[in-house]
C-alpha cells in the first residue's frame, strides 16, 4: 500500500471512528454562541475533532503497530486520550458532552479498523455498543454514559465471555458485530 492510499484510509477510518463515537448523542457540543457564525461554529468542532484524531495517531497508535499492548497500558492510553479530548474540546463540548465511554468508543473503533486493515496488531479490547453489551448480558446500559469503572467492568465481563468461546475480545466483538448486523 503506498503512502497516499494509507493517508486516505487513515482519514476515512478516523472519521468513521469519530462519527461512531458521537452518534446518538444530542448534547456533545455546546450551543452556537450568538457572536459565532454557523461556519465558525462548525470550524471549531472540526478543529477539535482533528486535534483529537491527530493526538491518537501521533501519541497512541504507534504503541500498537509492532506488539500487543497490555491491558493496563491500554487503559492508561485511553485515559490520556480522554483527558486530552476533554481539555482540547473544553470550549466546544457541552458541560457533560464528551464522556469516557465516547473516548473509549472512538479509540477502540480506530484500533479495530486499523487491525482489520493489518496496520496494527490485534487489540486486547474492543468497541462497545448497545448490541454488543446486550449480547454479553448488559441490557439497558448506555456505553456513551459509562465512566471508567463501569466500562472496565463491562469489558471484563466481555473478556470472560470471549474466553469461554475461546476468542479474544477483539475477535468476539468482530464476530458478534457481523452476526448481529446481517
């Protein structure tokens, strides 16, 4: 794959990951201010999104390129992403707009896409959404509102479920995703 192809794919998977992480959330961003044009408002949202994506590709993804990252290091990277996103987006996100669950969804989707494209090693964890949570017995829990403790608990249960099927969490989620969305 040449450099232009890789650049294109990285941009596309970044946008898919970002959009997947903020879907179904009405109040991710603050309201547009009176002194702000619609173009300025959209530009502010785009700038924050692009900074978060760049942070992930520059500071986090390289750790996954040549080796599997242990679970605790992975959670530390996720925490860094979450704090960076909250700080970077403090002027555009609503008060409770960008959550740990959303940062986790973005990062895990990004890693899943890069793994499927064979750009990184298999991630130890996986994206969570309503269908995957329901499949694992977590009915009615919204991933967008999860804090780190609840997220870790759900992911631990998914890891156990995957192990009973002799799968990794990433492979379990991939197979469940394909099965639940024919």
